[in-house]
């Protein structure tokens, strides 16, 4: 048995039994890890308060080679996400970000400190945002692509003929629209979208419908190039909440 203390992001929580839940973490030192957390006792309830989705904690884990699940010895809050409970737009995004990160990081067995630090700093920025909130999840998914080695390699503009469509699967321009292709109009806008950053995302004046289309394209792109990445269950919830929570 060994002990490891590491910063970690809380991704997701699933019920394991009547007595236990599994809290899924992505840690800076050891990558993805599942932890077994009792459902009872006042001390463990206090621990559970720190383990809300998207929170960042410093956690000491007991690791046993023969067991898939770690045990929590100690946990301290680093970055609780208070805005999730007070800002409807961020609350809607939190549902999406939590599932997205859980699905994409739970298959990442090796630690990646650079990836961890980028996600951590992005969520800290998101917590304090006062503008550009409606585009944050789009910008986050876009800027995360290089960390998985799948950033789009956009062909030269000269390779695009009039009316051509960009293929998400082939990463090339096609003369006719096929499956997983942007429309000619969307293809024209693509170079500008790929320059979106946290500093500029507030200036992209998308409608709710446009954001939904862009999000679908981004998720399709992840699925096409990361074959273990599944469909997300939270999208209908995100869209429903977005109707009332949307703001630029």
C-alpha cells in the first residue's frame, strides 16, 4: 500500500452500492483515478462536500496495486466552483463540462501535467468570467484539441475552391458535401473560428442555434479522431437550460 498526495479535478460521481459511491478524479500526479467514498458518517459527508463536480482539491490517496479503486485519506479544497450555484449560464455549462471531461479523461491512464494545468487554469478563468460566458465551452473544446494531438491541420486557402466544404474526418476541402462536412458558408468561417481564444471569445456574436451547431461539430470531431470518446448524455439538458441561461 502506498500514499500519494496530489492536486486533482473532480470529474463525476456514480453510485456503487447502498453504502458507497465512486468519485472519478483526474489528478496531476497519477492521471485518472476512481475513489471509493462512503455514503454515511459525518466525517465522510464533510469529505463529499469537497468532491463536487469540477471542484479542484488537494487529495491524499491510499493506493493498493490489487485494487482498482483508491481510498481517500485526506482532502482539502483548492478551487470550489461557487459560480455554478449562482450563475445559471455557468450552471448549465458545468453539467456539460463535467460529463465531457469525465468521458475524455477517464480513458487517460497516464498523467499529463501540462494537460492538467491547462484544464485547471481554464476552469479558474471560467469561474471568474463576466463576459464571453456563452462561448466558453466552445473555446475550451477548441483549445483543448492540441493536448490530445488532434488539432485540425487546415489546408492552405488556395486549396479551397469556391463552394468547397471542409471534411471533419479527412481534414481537407471537398467539392461536394458529404457526411461530417461543414457547409460552404461554415467552411468560409472556419479559419476565423479556429483563432478564437479566451481573450477574444466575447467578440464572437453567435446565436444559441449557431452555438449548438458548432458544439455538435466539435463533438463529432472528437469522436472521429478519438475513437474511445462516446456520445454525451447531457446535451439535451444543456440545450434546454441554455434557452433560459444564455448570455454573451
